[in-house]
């Protein structure tokens, strides 16, 4: 008796996902001479892995010479687009200008000085392919001075304490994320910009990838200890209520301390043969309470100042001109 052949029970293999398209956003400030090498290395690293590639070079007030280099690259390389900002708005503002104009499904931000090796981009792309919304390239060893490294760590810890976001510890200027995350900050209108905070509003799955970090070839970093501390203060007061809560706690503690001292003075007056003057103690307590009050007023003043500047409608950036495929020449804020 013959048996009928049985049909194969295994499911057919799933078709492979199409390769993504990638936009690279690079703020340019003081490292224009390295742009030719940056573009060629990015193309070599990503062209075999993606369906489309564009590099958006944002001249953040780096002078006419840098813009001439960007224009020359845009004429010779069809994948290069250039944005020329009206003046120096800052790294994160320049990044926001490029991010809002990126056309592809995956967006990358990296520095212009080749400290972020383009050859590490496939690692970030693999992390995104695993289902992550954001992939940060965290240097195995930072090629900065010890003081700069310490200031960076302190800044991230302060921001994490203020925002309660794990992204603060993982964050890096070398980042890759899905373009859909822009919908979370499409209505953002503020001159104080933090790309990592904006991404944290929408991102749920965040990866941290170990990458190499090369020393700076030319120029020097625009972030010294003072600027890093100013950025930290701006992020804490601009995106969290931690200082207000701290001022409330200090006010409660000072009120409790003052009430305890009042009871102590009354007890001394009732039990001692002579009434203690306590002028030194009273003067010290007045100075303490006055200092705490001034601190609380200063914290409230920081928030009022930010509300004031936001009502002025100061743009995060203004574009002077664009170059590259189908440029848009009108000036507009995000």
C-alpha cells in the first residue's frame, strides 16, 4: 500500500527587511578642513548598508570659509546638503536645524572633527535594526583632558538627577535614532535646546553601544568647565522642576529649624536665672533665613526668566541659505 507524500510543515522564511535610508547631521564649527575626509569615510561605511544616504552639514557661525567648503562639497557630492545659519546658535540648535530637515527614516548626529569614527556607524545601525528607538555611541575611552571628562560625567549625573531619565547616562553626541521621534517635539519652540531631552520625550527603547573615540585633529573644544556647568544649569531649570522642589525643601527645613530654636530660647528664658540675649545666635539665624529666602527667590527668578524668553518667541535657529539637492531658501524657525 502506497502512502501519500506529506506536505512540508515548516513555515516559509520571512523576507528580509529592506535596508533603511539614513540622514547624517553634522554641525560645523571650526573643523571645516576635515569635512572632505568625513564625507568620504561616511559614504564608505554606510553606502553598502543603506538604501539612501544624505549628509546635512550645518554651518553654525563658523565663518565664510567653512560655508565655501560646504558649498563645494554639495556641488561635487550629490548626497551632501548644506545649511548656513545666520550666526552661532550652539551645537544642539544647529543639530535641531538639520534634524527638522532630514528626509530619511534614520537620523544620525555626529561631530565634524572626526572624533566620532564613521567606521563605527554600522554598530549603531545594527542596534537600531534590533528594535531600539535610539542608539548612542559611548566611547570606550574619551580622548579629552581629565578635567573635561570629569565635567562631562558630572553634567550627565546632574541631568539624570533632574530629569529622571536613563538617557542622561547613556547620552552622547554620537547618536542614531528613528525619524518618527521628531513627532514628539514637532511643536517645540524654545531657544534653549537639548536634543537628548527632546528624544527622551518619545523614545522608549534606548541602546548604548561601545565605540572608539579618536583625538581631535584640529582646533579645540568649545565646551570648557564653565560652559558645561552653564549647560547643566540651563537643562535643569529648562526641563525639570527639581530646583523648585529643592527650594521648597530648604524652606521647610529652615522653618523647622527656626521653630526649634524659638522653643529652645523660650525654654532657656523659663529655666535660667537670667534671660540670655543670644544676639550672635539671632544674627546668625537671620543671615541663614535671609540666604535661604534669596536662594528660593533666585530659583523662582530663573523659571520666570525662561517663561519670559519663551513668550518673546526667540527662534532656536534661523537659516540664511541652503545648498544641495532641491534647497529651500526661505528663513524659518522650527
